[in-house]
C-alpha cells in the first residue's frame, strides 16, 4: 500500500527539524536565504513550505524547487540531499506515486547513481529492475540508466586515484631529499599509470577531465601514458 506522504512533506519536516537544530526561527532562515541571494524565500514562504496555507481547496504547501532546495540546504548548513532523504531519522521516504516508499539510503543510492532503481514489485518479496524497452524498441530502461549513471562512478574514482598519485609524489620528493629511493619513484610511476588509464576511460565516455597539476600532466605526456594527451589540461596558476 502506497504512502500518502509526499516528497514535499519530507522536505518540509526536515527544514523545520534542521532549523530547530540550529536554534533558528523562520526570520533567521529567511535572512540566511537572502544572504545567499534568495530574498524571495521570506518568512511567509517558509511558513507555507513548513505548514502549508489554507485556501479554497484546503491546506496546501508551497512546492520546493530544486533551486530552493540548494539554497535552503546551504542556509541550514545541511547537505541539500539530506532534506530529501533524511538518513538515520526516517525508516522510509516516498519515491514516485506508482511505487512503494523505500529506505532513505536506498533512494540516496538511486539519486547518486550508485545503484539501479527497482520500482517493480515486490514479487516473491523482492523488488525488480524495470526490464521494458524505452519507446518499445530502444535499449532497456536498466541499460539506459547504467549509461547515464556511468559518470557518477568515474568522477569519484578519478578523485581517489588523483589523491593516491599526490601522496606517491610527496613520498618520492621526500625520498629524493634523503638521497633517493628507486622503489618510491617506481610506485609513483605505477600510480600515475593507473590515473592515466582512468582518464582514458573518462575520455572514451565523452567526459570532461578536471584540470591537473602541471607536473602530472607533463609526466603523463612525457611518459606517453595517455591515449589522447590533449585531453588533460594543467591547472591555472599551478
């Protein structure tokens, strides 16, 4: 049985919860929103979001737009996604009207592209991935999702590999200052090769590669590690 709670209800409750956590009244929150460039999110607007306004059709909340969500999250010193998906404080949150509510972290993983949504079911106690073909003849919905979500896995991995390269570079510099250690330099080159292969994957996927420190760009180009050397650019003011 589907819940009558809406995403707007969840957001409203979390705005109020985090406002109270910070000891803010609605005027305080409105002032913070104005400081962030949204003077139109006034005391009255916040009241309408949190509690709704009575009208001929009954009590109705003011909808929260994506733009609103970003500003309200920052004004409340809270990751905006937590206003939608309150991890740790709610057992379930609404998804779409045609599907059951799910655990906040499950929906969180959908939102970040970490997992594929399973809206159909439950069948034999399990939810299943949508297997239909888009427009009847195209790729399956699950395959289309995987393609669109691919960057969500590549960029965090890029940052992870870059951090490893930076640490290896610092170790190499420290060892050189002490007279040199071939093993440290070998490890740096190995880690740099791993980063270069990951960059190649990003380029093949048609993604923009973030700028890199000048010396790393020169090393990868000089050691012929990249399939497309011009796909990486050095950071400005590096």
